[in-house]
């Protein structure tokens, strides 16, 4: 009996000491929350830099795996004698097709984009002169004109102050920024190269990776919970795959329609503007507006009347996409209200930039799916107890 009391006393003392340590630790974190946040941000940034090739590789593998599976089962699955494994051969074919398509698109777009950018740069003096003509025109006395050119005057004042105070000693920070940008771009290119290589191994090892994940869930979860998690993962995969594939097809169609429409309106640099509209269309809700603003502004410098027609055309194109084309292609792939989509885009964009804006909506759809399943299960259990 005495030994049991001593053991109980020792256990209570240890619990008390752990509680005291936990309280002190929590107090220190709260009192130094700013330093903790900065340190945590640094750790996350370092982890992000280290894991970026694996993130890129995983994303590429996820996007290309359906095509690899198709060739593996539907094409090479019917051939009995193969010197090379079906997965490896399918992988080679899919990556070769992807590389060929990418090269073809770049060969078509790069000359047009370079020409468009060169035209815009060469016409900058003309744009400035036309802007000054508009500034001195009659519409400058209107309410809108005064608001626009008050903003221009403020910008001119700030630029004049900047250049008047600019000294050659400021070149060092500028050079540092340029060098940093070059290093960052080089790192991004290397991440892409390593990501492509890693994606190959992801696909080759996909069965082993899935088996490992299943073993882990079986080891730490009950069989029924492990099965539920597997089913939830399949649903999440369906949401992401439908959204990514559907949105890509939708944006390609919108880009092509935009190119044809701008050509019919006889707009210069139609290829560049169509690429801007098509790429930004990948972002739900905000994307079309993000793409339309620079396009309309660039056309405005050439012809205000044409800019009005371009703005109306892009607006009509966006309405067609939002009401007819988008729902036909995407269906209810994410099944979120406009409020939640906007919420997901803002949070995702703030945390992960452009990629977060694109994937924020399907990610939130997956999270809400899990929350709704959990709430439904809890409500059902509560009703059964009553």
C-alpha cells in the first residue's frame, strides 16, 4: 500500500511539473509572439525553399499521371511482349508529347509576344503624347477627367521628387536587387528542372508510395477510419482533378475566342492580350477582371473608342464564360458559393500567391467537405443517442 501511495505521489508530482513547464512555455510564447511569428515564418520559408522541387514534381506527376495510366492500360496494356516496362514506356511517351506540345506552343507564342512587347515599347512616346493630348482636351474639365488627371499629376509629382533626390549611391541597392532577382530566377529554373526529374520518380514509385500511405493509416487508425480516409482522399482527388482539367480547357477556349474577337476588332497585339486574358481566367472570379484591366489600358493608349469596344467584348466574353461555358465544362466540380470562392481566393493568394489564388477554391471545397462529413456524423450520433 505504501509503495502504491509513493508511486501515485510521484506520478502527481511529475504531472504537476509538466503542467508548470507547459504554462511557462505558453506564457513565453505569448509574450514574445512577434519574435516567434518571425522565426516560424523563417522556418516555413526555408522548408518551402527546400521542398519546392518536390512540390513542383508532385504537381507535375499529379497532372500527368492520368495520361500515363491511360497509355499504360489502354494502349500498351494490349501488347503482350514489350522489352520495356509498360509504366516506363507510357512515361516516356507522355513526357515526349508534353514536351512537343510545350515547344509547339512556345514557337507559336514567343515570336508574337516578343513582337507585341516590342511594339508597345516602341510606341511609348506616342502613348505619352496622346495622354498629354487627352489631358489638355475638353473632357479634362469633366468630373471623371479631373479625377483621372489629378491622379496622374500626383504620380508625376512623386516621380519628379524621386528622380530629383536620386543619387548614384543608390545604385548599390539597385544592383543588389537585380542580382537577387537573377539568383531567384535561376533558383526557380533549377526548381523546375529538378521538379521534372522528381515527377518521373513520383510516377514510377506511385504504387509503392500509395502502399506506404495505406500502411501508415492502417497502423495508426482503425480499419473503418482508414477506409473512410481513403474514400475522402479519392473524393478530394476528384475535386482537384475536375477543377484543374476543366479550368484549363475553359481558359484555353476563352483565350482562343478572345484572340479571334480581338482580330475581328482589328486590335494590334491580339496574341499578347489573348494570352493575358486566357491565363488570368484560370483564377476564378477575380481572374477575368485582372486580365481585362491591363488589356483595356494598353488599347486605350492607341484608341479610346477601340478600348471601349474591347472592354465591352471582354465583358461579354466573361459573362459567356461565367454563365454558359464555365458551368458546362466545370459543372459542380467545387460546389462553392461565390462568397466562399472569394474567401478562398483572398486567403490562398495572401498565403501562396498566384498558385494559392488558383488552387484556393478546390482546397477550400475539400476542407468544407471534411467539415460537413464530420458535422453530419456528429449530428447523426447525437440523434441516435436521443
